[in-house]
């Protein structure tokens, strides 16, 4: 079986703080590549969210993507993870099938405020 590692990239946040009530959260990565990238958010005061976007070098999360979990008055650190994936080929000797994937993953944090 073989798989090629996806192109490495750098991830940069457009802001270090964002209000869930008023601000979008933009981020960019370089270099862009073909296909899609997968993103996810996780923090103590926000719902876990995830999605995909074209691998074109930038994306903006709107207020619906960064939703308060519990009290709307809490601030917390939110981790944004961006993942680029390549699928590989399974050796025919594995007659039961399967999948073979390689990932490049980068993460940054920002503060989510009410």
C-alpha cells in the first residue's frame, strides 16, 4: 500500500479575539492546493463545529459557526484545526479492502468572547 503525504502548509489566523455576537473569524493557509480542506473548532465555551471548504487559501467562519455553549457571558480559548488529506492505494493482497490516508494538520487558537 502507498500514499503520498499532502503538501505542507502554514495556518494563520486573521484575528486573536472575536465576539460571537458580531465578528466573523477569518483564517488563511499557504500554499493552497486542489481539493478541499477540513476544519474543526473546539473550546470550553463553544459548540464543537466542523466543515470543509475548497483548498484555495482562505476561509471565514461566520457567527453561526462559533456558537456559545451554555452561558453567553463566558470567554474562552478556541482551537481551530485545519486538515489536508490525501488518499492512497491499498495493495491488492489485502482482499478485505480498507483505506489508506495521509494528513497534514495545523492548528491555531483565538479567544471567543460574548
